[in-house]
C-alpha cells in the first residue's frame, strides 16, 4: 500500500482513464535497523539498533539525531548529522575525542542542535575528572569541536547573575540544546553561586548568554529542563515551567516570550469550553519552530486530546480526520497508555505548514494512525508501504506502532517538516506477515495543500475533452 493520497490519486486517475500524476512520493528509509540500510556510515562492522527523534536546522536543509548501535554499551550511542538521505557519524560514545584525551560517555540526550551551515551542538559528559566533565559542545561541519559551556566555569555576564556564578552539573538534565547560525548554543543548565539554591538554580540560556528565565524567579516556579526552545534568531522562546505560588493542581504552565499561554487546570481555549471538554491536565513535548510558531499537544481532565498552534486549537478528540475515511474521527482508543493525548506528533516549517499525527477511529487496526497536513488531507498512515533499502522500489515493509502503551513520547512522535515539504520521521516497521523489522528513520514528500485537488480537477478536465 502506498501513501494514502497517492493511493486515492492513482485510483481516481485509473477511473478517469488517465496516467496517475500524484502529488506525493513513496516513503523511503534513510537508515533502518534491518536490511541494507542498517549499517552505520563509516563503520560497516556496526549496525543500527534504534533511532531517537530527529531535529532539523532552521532552514531544514540539515538534520541531526541520536541513534544506538550493536556496539558494547560503553560505545553504542552515536550522534549523526546529514542532508537528504546522506548521514555522517559525528560523535561516538567512548570513541570520539571532544577534547584531547577525553571522550563522551553515557550519551543519551535527544535534544541536540544543528544550524544552517551544518555545525551542530550536543550536551555531553566527558571521561576523566568529574569536577568539569559536564559540557556543551559545538561541533563544526568541517571537523573539530569547541566547549562552549562547562561545569564549574563562569556564566556569561549577559545572564545578569551575581559575579562568581558558575555552571552546575550541566548534563544532569536534558539541556534543550539548539544551535543557530548566529553562534553559541541555547540550552538549560543549573547554576551555582551566591543566593542560589536547588529551587532557583535551573536557568534557560539564550544563544547570546542572556537568560530567558530562571526557575524560582517570579513569575516562574520549577522549570522543565527538556522543554526550552528558541526561534532561529534566538530571541523568541518557549519554555515549560510552573506558575510561581499556584496550587499543585494548576501550577504547570507553558510560556512563550514570558506570557503564560497554556496552564494546567484552565481551559485549553474558548473553543473548548471546560463544561464540555474539561481543563488542561497535561501537555507533551511543546515546541517552538525556527519561525517562532509554537505547538503543544496534550490531554484534558475529561480525556480529550488536543493539538494547539500559536494558541489556536487545530484538532481535538472526536473531530473528523481531514481527508480521512467516512465517519473517521480522532480517537485515543488505540493508544492504551493511561494518559494518552490522542495526538502523537505535531511539527511545522517556516512557511506555516504543519503535520499533525494521531490515532483515529478507523476500524482497521493496521490503518488507525494518520498524519495530516495543514488540517487538509491525510498524507501518511500506519500500514503504508516503505522502500526499506532505498532502491526506489517499495518493499515488504510497512509502518506500524509496536508499543502504543509505552507512554506519551514513544519513538514515533519524532519528525520534522521542511519548507519544501519533506517530512522526516521515525517509525516501527513490520512485514506483511506481521514480523517485526525494527525501526527506521524515513522521509516522504508530502503534497502541497490543494495540490491533490488540482490534480483531480485537471484530470477531470482532460477527461471531458
């Protein structure tokens, strides 16, 4: 089975007696844990075991991700960067020297950054002394590394913190590392200094060294180190932090440029009145894209999943799936995780396009997950066929979800959309007989909004002639 829009387009074209001219391509693997694309670039003795969520550069031309291999646990993790379908190993745990005589150990952070010229940034723990081993590292596309922040070293004066304040144990948290072409990474890290305690040490650093916020400094309570994003300029930001002084039942908050935009215990939006839909119970992996658009998906206390862009509700549990089958609606029934948010993916590009992925009420259990472009059309489904070896021919390999009970952030939430409408994502793969083929990092060209309709209109016009 091909991608949904392609299937429909091909079918209509055949009905009209025309050659199929369809607006999207096949799902193609970049790397996989089985088959000919399972080998690690530069080291054919290693094979991929799993892939974490990929990230893109602001212009979408470069990508980076954490992956694991079949090497011993002390050296199995690698960071890759790439363009299109070509990837390069940049850092290997226990092998790559990030400074003379010191390699990264216990690499596990998925929040890494890459910019428009292919430079990248990662958090790391270095081998050797534990007094200064936690670092933020910038790597260069042409080769080489530089430490931009180190445990025990002074924080920039731009942070406005008391003299003598230093970075704390940086990689004790996820770090939210990003990198713009402007220079240094943005990230989160605890700080150590006069008047600083565990209740106000987590700090959110912009690329210029200034602080977007610091937990425990009004109006912010405890911060979430993994949920800090900046736009391509490093000036706009999104962060997850409690509302200072609020009850624990309504303190979790999402902030954009210092404004509280979503809050636990409050309505998602006026279009979702609390009497019907309940109030925000939780939100998962909120993000800000390089153009400043922000996204959040979550769940209310009455069990309704929601997806939000810039404060507006894109979709909620029970809404019709745009371009889906007759009567098909968004549903959390297939997601057996106790607090499932219905929607497992939400990302956008610089042009305002976005991809929303979620489970649906489709009675076919192999087809009850869909990705929708711009609330307009289904562009990808579970059960779609995959070119697993990159030869341009679809293989006996299909998208599926191995563990819908695994929580709110399983592998398949990973992905990003480029300005030229390539969607890069992770997925579990199996064959037509139900045999698990492992994971894959894939991409697919999605149709421009309205392109499918234009194809059909043009086809119909030709048919009338």
